[in-house]
C-alpha cells in the first residue's frame, strides 16, 4: 500500500535513488500530461492490481536503471468483503474498473511500447476472479494477468533489492499487502541478493481488519490480531532457522508496503507524506513499537486526521501494525529499512533486463 490517498499521483524520480523526488499533482484524477510525449515506444508500463490498491508506473530506461515518467495510484478496495462472501462485489469491481480506465488512458497517451499488468490476491481468491479479468478486457481493453504468490514475492523482492544494504549477508524483505503478506529471506550470492526461502500468508491489512474490526480497536482486539498472526510468522522463522543452521537474524529487515511507509511518515512527524524522506530511511524496532502504540491510542477520527494515514487507511493501519510487530518479534533485527517501492519496480526491472535496456539511456 504505497498510495497516500484515492487520487492520482505523478512522479519523476530515479530508480534506486532513496533521495529521489515525488511530487503528487494536487487534484489530479488521472488526467494525462498536457504535452504529449514524442518517444513513447521506449516507455514501459507496470500495473499492480491488489486487494486494496490499483497502481501504475510508466518509466523509461536511464543510466541509473530507469526513470519514472508518470504514475497513478488509487485505493479501490477490490477485495472488500471477499473473505466473507467469497467473490468480488459489484461495487468493488466498478470502483476498480474506473481506476483501470485511467490507467488505460495513461498507457495510450504515453504510447507505452511494452507493459505487464498483474493482479494478485483478490483475483486469486475470488470465485469470480477470472470473470472479472475477462470483464476488464471487454470494458477497458486491458489484459490483466493473475500471478501466483511465488511470482508476487519475486517481483516485490526485485523491486526492493536496491535498498538492501551493501555487504549485507542476509535480509528479510516483507510486503504487507491488502489480502496477503509476503516474507522473503534473501542471502548474498556474489554481487546480488537472491531469495533462499519465502512464504505468502493469506493475511493482509484488509483481511485482518475485516476479521477483527478496524474502526474501534482497543488493546484486547489488537492483541487478538497479533495472536492470530503469530503462529503463521513464527512457523516461517523456524523454517529459516532450519535452513540457515539455526540463524534467523538478518542483517536488517526491508519493508515494502504502505504499513511501513505510513509508520515511517508518522515517526518522522511529517505534515504530509513525502516519499523523498521516507523511501530508503531507517527505523529501529523501538521506534516501530512506539508508533504502533501511539496509533493504537488514537481514535478512528484521530487516525483519519493524521496526514500520513487519512480517511482511506484509518480502518486498516492497525491491522498493518499488528502484522509488522509480529514480523519484528519473529525476526528481531535492530534496523528496518523502509521502501516506497516494490512489485511495480520489480516488473519494470525484469522487463528491461530481459530487453537489455535496463541502465541504458534511450
């Protein structure tokens, strides 16, 4: 969950640069730039349709890897009510199709030459997931691909890998999504980090908040969330220990999700979310625990009023906190790096590397 609100956002930043700028266009509801690009065939597109968000990046290869030329992110809550009903609701599908039309317009406007458009947990789990994908193709003209959990984990790890500390022998990368949470244990292999073992848990901020409630959350309800999640995450930590000779302490954790970026924004005291300050920053376990306790002490209205949370996330943020605190408890590395990047960046990286254009100026 890396969007701050339900409106569109535009970025012009360098991939792999933690200090790159991000300047959302105020009031932008997906309108394309006024100046039509002349070389759109060189552009790549990556779309991630998750349980909570619909997100698009359009980028061009550059010497630093790639440069994002346009982006869009909107909270659509495609998986709202999915856990109980077993299928995607009509209201959720309509919201999502509206967002996907904007994405389609951006891809057309920029004359994107190559793209990959993926859907994750909500479409994987819904009884009508395939029907929804067919409906998107018919109504919007976009061909979405429902990817498996292993591919989702791989793409998230590839997207976040540039923020793994140089020389780190191991790192735990995690992505707390709307419908699932991916945990990836990476180890250094020559000049890169590779996934050694991974897991995808059928627990994300939407599913956990719907199960336990996300509006009025007291200490007892929050503890119930953690108690539910604990055995799932501890089991993975034990698997890591058995595969690493008893060690399950990575050099550091690396979180790529709206939960960890939100906590970073709150901890930094930001009056509005600022990607330039969040992406690549470091948090301690103590700072995370402090922010989670602070958020637990707020009312629903107070969470809505926080500029780094907002109305769209006020009922989800504590579920994310519960997941994050259990990850930290199972893997108690003292430092956690924050990544406002992930699956979309992984898609772009792999496409460009396949084409031999990654890191080249076109």
